[in-house]
C-alpha cells in the first residue's frame, strides 16, 4: 500500500478546517502587518470552508466581488471581513499589545 503524497497547500487547507488552526493562522497573518499576507490567509481560510463560491453564497456576496476583495490589491472593509470570518465560524478579538499593571492606590 502506497502512502498518498500531498502538497503543502492541500495540507494547509485541510488544517484550516479546524477553527483553532484557522484562528492561529489568521492571527499570525495579522501580526505580520502586511495586508497582502492577511488577504492570502483569508483566501486560504475561504478555500478550507468550501471555496470562494460557497463562502460568497453563505456571506450573501457576489463571488467576483469576493475574489476582488481578497486579491493582492483588495481592500476589504471591516464589515466584509467580519462577515467572512463569521461565515467561517471565526471572530475578531482585540487585545492590548502590552499588559499594564494597575497603579497601586495610595491610601
């Protein structure tokens, strides 16, 4: 019996079906600070959740608009990003960059 060899992209798409993996992947893309990296990550997550056509349908969007929005030159609005994340079972969470200790109160 021969073991099937898969590509990196196939393995990535399979892993991104797990919401925890997808969240970590998108967070890493955001931390990179490059919009193109984030849009590529969003395309990969969309692929993992049924592809662009399925995501566009679930998000009540036009497929062509979704492709343009997530292209290298795309510029999605926050509402669109939140909608796509929701369809993939994800959400955005804001955290402080550095945790500050509360100042001690003087009695």
